[in-house]
């Protein structure tokens, strides 16, 4: 199935180079900043349940129908309980760039349709029944989107977070000389209120869902539409860290409270482990040198396929440049397999020339598109302990777009390497030594 320009480039290359597309005037509008996916629940049982969470603050959009222009349209209900709260539309993915309309009013768009996106639709939605249309963007917008008849969307739901809400979660792990680790957690809180609000944030870190490793609370007072981060650190023994032979996942429960009243709860599955890379590209996980033995796979690889590769001696997966499927990351987290997160950028169809009219990777107008895709992939998978590196593109020549993309990911301060295998020795790719078969790594059958 076709994707936006980067993915189509990978699928439909020909001997004759296509004319490079014109850079879009606007990559994204009306979309909330990319972050770890959150789901607004009222109990920890709801939040930690497998599959789609059921909550009075979450409503799936169902019964989609195709309209004559190729748009996907559906309905959702805003109940009275959501009054004075935010209304957010979550689109898990689409097969190309799209715009969002609520009750006939356009509220935003994104060209990075393959990534999860949130749109704050509070001003456009009303109590009761509302209509939503996901409109594919056409080539006239500078995007090689799929034909309208082929356009499809993934899971979509609306949710109603509190005025002061959990916007993101970040982690960092540092090994100590004694073999234990210091695990740091940051809970990013965001206020949508027009006046100062004080929120109490409770947090609890659990092993095997029952053993309390750490707990506490902190109070934050946020001014108008400000954000701040609640931080805590905990010492963890080696047995509680995530590793290939012991893929230990911990549970982080977060509960917010305003004026003594509970607002919402969230549960996150987190694996703590330290990733370090030496100057010569050798990887160490939790202080132990590790040889990355890499197998290329499709993002839709199943648990059985991953287990088979693991039995053959592979310990690292590198998905192709296709839509991000986070189920693969969940599989790697649970089975104990490393993964290199791949940004879906492949512009090989436009050749290697950096001159004007050549590969769009050296056209500054495309920089926002490249950066948005790579940043979106980073935030979508950053909490997965199985991720040991980020690949920003494949077979896309080189130039300003990929230079800026590399710098953006490095600005996050993550210790995991950022690579681009077609950089041809240029500075916008960290060194990362890999083996592409067990035999190459010196492991006998």
C-alpha cells in the first residue's frame, strides 16, 4: 500500500529518475506536540488492561464510511461529564498525509500520517453527537499521497484529559560501580487552564505489578498553559533491569489530584537499562559489551517470527522503512530482543545528486518534513527498552534535511546512537558496529 512521499519513493523506484516533488508549505498544523502516548482512565485496572482501555473519558470512533472524495467519516459522542475538560482526537496512523475536520470545520493536518497524532478539538466539538472526517491530502499540497480510494486510517478515538494532565514521560538509567543502577523518571505535566492551578502528582513504581520499588508525590503550581516536570530517582539492582535474558518490565502508576479530587490515572510499562556506545561503535548494555547481530524484518513481524530469529542467533531487528508498528516493539520488549527504530524515509527514487532539482534530502524546504517524521518516531518508541539505536533514513543521499534531523535527535540528550547508513562517512551518523549473521559475529551454528 502506498504511503507518503518517503515511503512511496522506496516502493516505486525506476531506472528513470522522477522529478523531485515540491516541498510542502506546511507540514503540520493543529497537532499537539509529539510525546509518549497517554490514555485517560479513572482506575489503574482500566489503565493497565491489555488492548484498548475502556474509560468514561475515552470513546472510540467506529462505524466509519467512505465518502465520494475518499475521506473517512465517522461519529463520536461528547458526554456531559466532559464539560470543562479538553477533547482530544487521537489518530493512530493513516496511509498518507491527511487533514482533520470536526463538524465540518478543519482543525488541523499532518503530512506524517504514518505516525500517531493528537489534535485538540475542544473548540470544535460540542456536547452530544459530533462528526469527524479524515481527509487525504492530494498531490497539490506537495505530497504524493495514495489515491483516495486506497486511503485508510488506523484506530481513532477521542479522549478527555483533565485541565492539568500528564503530557509525557521520560526516563534515564545510569549504572553504578557496584552493578546497581540509578533509574530516573520525569513526568511532564501540562496545564491548559487560563489561571494558576495546583496539582498533586502521585507516582508508584512496581515490580511484577505488586512489589513496590518506589512511591511518593509532589505538588506543582502551573501558570496559564505552562508545563513542568515531576522527577524522581530510585536505585535498582541488576535483577530489576531490562536485558535480553531477563526482559524485566516495571509498571509506573501515576495519579493526579486537584483540590483533593482525583483527576485521572495512567499506567506505563517501562524497562530500565543503560545503553552506551564506545568511540569505535561497540555497544554496552548495563555495562556489559554486546555484539549486535542484526536481521532485517518488516514492521509487521509476528512474535513467532521474532522468536525464530532469536533461536537462530540474532539479537537485533532492523525494520524496513514502512509505517511504524509499535506491536513489534512490544514483542521485542517482552521476548528480549534489541531493535533499531527506523524512520520511514527513503528517497532513493530521486537519485543521489545534491544539486538543485536532485534528491530532496538536500532541499531545505523538505527539512521540516524529515525532522517531523524522525522526531515522531523517537517519541513514539522512546520508552521501549528494546530500542538501542535510531536510524533516520535509508538510501536518501545526504544533505541539509538529514543534517538537521540528526542534530534534532541528538539534542534530546539520549545516549542511544543515531545512525544513517548512507551517510558515506559524513558526520551525521554515529558509529555503531553491527554483524549481519551469527557466523559473521563468530557464533557457530
